[in-house]
C-alpha cells in the first residue's frame, strides 16, 4: 500500500469513530428528559469549553495551533451531532 492509501485508511477510520461517537451521544441525549433548547445549550457549552482547552508543555505557537485544531475537531463533532439530532427530530414529527 502507498502512503496515500494509508492516509486515506487512517482518515476514514477516524471519521468512522467520529460518526460512531456522535450517534451514541445523540442516542443518549434523546433518552434524557431535555428540551431542544437545553440540548442546544449543552452542545454549545461543550464547544465553548473546547475553545478554552490549554495544552501545557508546548511553546506558545504550538499551543495555539493544537488548541485551534482541538477546537475545530470538537466543533465538527458537535455539528455532526446537531445534524443527527435534526434528523431524529424530523423522524419523530
């Protein structure tokens, strides 16, 4: 296999894990007695908390870079969960 094949395989594995985590989290969220507004506020709080994450032991430039990547990754998961929640809500209406 080429390096590109390996990179694609790793990326797809990561995406599959993100999807799985999002599906499980949405299942848990939907089982809770929460309003849509409470769910949305909770997801936004997760995103906000991710933006405040600090990675100690890195120089300032790397810390900023890693923090931005972390925040973007968490935001991507939250957006995926919002999309899955919207689909689930449509299915029950």
